[in-house]
C-alpha cells in the first residue's frame, strides 16, 4: 500500500480527507526515503556518466595519437641503419650476414664473343704479366665495311697502275729510250702515287667511323726498347724469327722437291739491271722496297684487315688469315710458304706492340736488305746473276 501511495504521489493523485495524521506522517517518511534513494541513483548515474566520458576522452586521445602517427613523415618509420657493436679486444669475431645470399648466374660461353665484346664477361685487371698479343681490337665497323673497303683498296691499286701506264705516252715519255736511272725514278713515282691513292681510300672510309680508338692505325716511336711494347725490340725479335723460320722452310722444301722454285730467281733477275747500277737507282729501289711498299702493305693487311678480323675471331686466328691473304696478294705461288711465314711474323709482332712501326721495320729490312746485300756483292766484283742462278 505504501508503494502504491508513493506511485500515486508521483502520478499526482491526491489523498483523501479521511486519512489520519499518522498516516500522513508515515507516508512522509517513506517519501523522504525514496527521495534519498532517488538522489543516490542520480549520483550513481552522474558517476557512470563521468566514467563513460573519461573513457570517451581516452579513446579520443588514442585516436588522435594514432592519426598523428599515421600522418607523420615516412622517415620516422624508415629502416634505421643497424649500428655494429664495438668489437672488444680478445673477443672472437664471427661473420655477420648483412644481406640475403644471391644466386650466381652462369655466364654464357661463346668462342667468337668472348672478351670485351661480351658484356657478361667479367673484366680482368690488367697486370704487368699479361701480354697484349692475345687481346682484340675495338673495331667500330662491321663485315660489310671490311669487305667493301678491301675491294676498294684492291681496285684502286690496279686502276692506278693502269692509269699511270696509259698516261706515260701522253706525257711524251718513251720507256725504251730512258736510261736505268730514269726508269728507277719512274718506278719510284709510280709507287708513290699508288701508295697515296690506296691509303687515301682506306683512311677516307675509316674516318667516317671517327673518332677511332687509339690503337688503330697507330704509328708511335716512343719507348723502342720496352719489354712489353717496344717497337724496335720486337722488330728485331720478329725479323730474326722470320729469317730462321723462312730458312728452315726453304731447306725443307728443297729436300722434298729436290729443286728450287724458279719464280723467286726470275723476280730478282728482272731487278738486276737496276741493282748497283748507280746511287740514284739504288736509292729509288730502297725507297720503293724499304719505305713505300712496307707502309702500304702493313697498313692495309695488318692495320686494317687483321685488326678488323679480331672483331669475330681471336687474334692468333686473325694473324693466320691475314698472313695467308698477304701471301696470296703477291701472286707468286712458288713463294707462298715463305711469304706466309713472313706475314705471320709481321702479324704477331704487330699484335704484341699495337704499333704499325714494328711490322713496317721488319718488312723494310726484309725487302731492302736483299737489295743492299746484292748491291754490296756486285760492288765487290761478284756476278750476282750467277749467284742467284746457283742458289
């Protein structure tokens, strides 16, 4: 009933006049009790609200800190370098793995692309013990240029000789009426024009690929006695080796065939009228055989053809091929073995020094040496023709 009265009081229902004062007092005490209880519930609700509010504030703070961290610079989260601890003395040092192990890739093996042309081939550090005789040249042109340039040099050589022969009658010169000195001078002029034309064609084509590497068409007179690239030292070595090898080859050929080839004797016999006839004719012959011919032939066969072949084949193979082409170009089949050995000696000496002066010196001494020796024997009273026919 009291609870009902309290509910009625809360709902605004009045009391009847028949109720006594004690009943009113009882109802008042119960009202005070429930008011106090309601006040305690209100305080508890307020406390609960404060706790919820505080938790909300904490959540807001955590959310704000997270947002600040996420919006911060990436440098904060960058991987910091690991500091190595100081190594104390008398403490064992163990190897530390700083990176993941990488798999080694097998390098492709190719015969024609080994060395500098292959980008996967590891470069070796050049040492003093390595010899350049096996190194290749860095050639900027392709095989089409090699073929066309070789053809152009051959055609220019032939056409220049034909034009000079055809122009002599128009210049009022009669070859039969000339003396030996005049003939020697004409031969010298003819060889000079041919050398200029052929080298002009060769350098004109090569310069279109400029700038050329330093070791192409190199003529250098520095360090003549250097053990590794001395041009004079290796010229002497190449010349001595060529003389010994050609002498042994000639002896072996004479044993197997029983007789000497006649072509070499005939070629020297045709030069006999000019050899030793006068100082002018001798100087012209030495200039042709000892200067013009070596410069032209070595520049074409070694300076261009042999170095171009090293783009596709190893250097020793290029030396052999160029030596064979050098022997065939002389159009003397009977002298092919000797010319081939001479060409190989010229090629290897050039590959060692990378200097065209070396094969030019060997070639010059080989050609002019024969002329000077025959001239010396003729001045001493020997019959050169009989000596040549006897040997």
